C-alpha cells in the first residue's frame, strides 16, 4: 500500500483513514490536501476515485478545474473534455436539468465536450468507466485532428 501521489509507504492506519475519508490510498499529507479541496468545492468522493483511476491509465486530468464560470469536477484539457459526476441524478428537477443543459451549451461554445457520469457507475465499475473515457478521448482526438 503506497500513496497514489508520492508513493510513500502507508501505515495500516493511514490507509484506513484515507479509504474511509476519500476511498483512495493517500498518505496523511496528501489526504489532508485532498480533503481541503473537497471541503472547498464539495467534490464527490467518486470524482477523486475517477481522477486516480484515470491517472493510473496514464491520463493527466485536473480535479475541480475552474472554467471561468464554474468548477468542473474533472477536466481533461488535452482533448477538451469535462466530466461531471452526478451524485443525486434520481432527484433531478427540471430546473437542474435545464441548468445542466445550459452549462453544456457554454462548454460546447468554448469547444469543450461535457459528459455526466452517475457516481454509482464509478463506485462499482471504475475500470469500465475509465475504459470508456479513454475511448471518448480517442474519438475527441480524432475530431480535433479532423478540424
Ligand atoms: Zn503522499
């Protein structure tokens, strides 16, 4: 068990604390840093899990990226892809749905594609989710080249 950021060896306690708090293996220092980010942005735990899942697959993503209007859960700037984690999509009201649509519109205008992923998918099918995002990135890369 090592820290996903600095590869430091984790003690049993460090490991348990990080898994309980964030669901990923981080040393005390990096856990604290991540918890501050979560507190500030209300970041869902699954965004952090996906971020490290992507990192493991060699994808450099950004957590809580400020796009000028709002903080995006995860952004992959190389292919202009924004990923938002839906935490309570089963309670989506029409106002929220319209808000999402408008945010998607603004992203598209800036050349960004936004996809929304239900948090349960990341929690239970992280590997498959990462695999599909890699496929989306391939498609976006091809489109960027085409232009
Ligand atoms: Zn660390």
